[in-house]
């Protein structure tokens, strides 16, 4: 009579070729964390990875799980409670963490965690302001690239000579062409002029629609940077080959 198998190999349950052992007792999570990280929905993770299972994972698996956007608050709390800096820093970047977890992470007073929070696209206005007030250049650079910063924060960063490119990231050409946003180039031509150039040069939107704005941003940035436009003219001409109007506008 065949003996019932109490443990199995990872590949038998989770697919792939991994030969680490798994069992129901460890929620079929292998030492490499394959089931914990890949191919699981939010509901599956919530029902199959309680805090007890998370605490039993290896440090490497906990680090990877901290980056998974499907974790819920209880799982985030279990990871936070490990007290491990690397795990907490990964958690700080995770867009699924809620405001309570962000506040707990902020309270650690760890600059690596603060830097991670500054990149988190779920950051709210108050925490963004608190991070800005740290007066740390790395944190402020990360905030400048965060697509969730609002107009007020973008202006504060520009005043402090940071290029707030994140402010433009999720906006359409129509939005960034409105008067309120165009005025930012006029007020802060060096910082916003360059932010507009980088955003537009990387955009796949209609070239004709952005042509005038690209040339205007270039002109403002060129004047504000003392005639040192960092190769932007060449990039614009490459985007509009044989376009005589662009050549005239840039001359």
C-alpha cells in the first residue's frame, strides 16, 4: 500500500523546476518563496499567507514579498514587525501600503525608509510635505520624480532647484498645455523648462500637438541655464527630422 506523501517538491505544486520541499504546513511556500511571490491573486495571498506563515519565511523571501502590491495591511504589518531595515525599505516603496503603514514607516526615522516613501506613488500630501521638510537632497530628488506630487509640492521643489518631472508624468498633452501649467515654465524656466523637455521628448503623443510646447520649453530652459541646453536641441531636431518650422523655432 502506498504511503501518503506529507511533503512534496516545489515544482510538483507550483510548477517550474525548483526542487525545494513544500508542505501544507508551510502553505506550500518553498525556501525560495516561489508560491509566495508569483502567480497568486490578492485573495489567494490573503487566505494562504497569514502572519504566521510570513514570520516563518526566510529573510530573502520576506524582502521580496514586501515589494508585492497584492499584500494587505495585516501582511504589511507582519513584515514591518520583523524590524529588518531592508524589508521595511522595500515595504516603503510598495504602492499598496495604507496611510497608517506609511506613518509607521516614517516614524522609524530611517533615511533609507524615508527615501523609499518618497518614491511611493500612493504617498499623500501630508507625508510628502513631512519628507520634504527633512531637507535631504536624495529624498527631495525622489519626491521630484514621484508622479503623485501635487502642484504645490512641485513648485516647492522647483524653488529649491529640483526638476519636478513627476508632476507631469500622468498628465496628457492637453493638461500640461493649460494656462495654469504653462505658467510654471514662465515662473521657473530652468526647473520646469527642463522637466517639460524630458517629459515631452519621452512622450509618444501626437508630435504636431507638442511641437510648439517643446520649442517653447527649450527656449525658456536655454535662457535660464545660461545657454547650456544639454543637447536638447539635437534631440528635438531628431524627433522632427526635416521639419523647417522646428529649425526656425529653435534658431
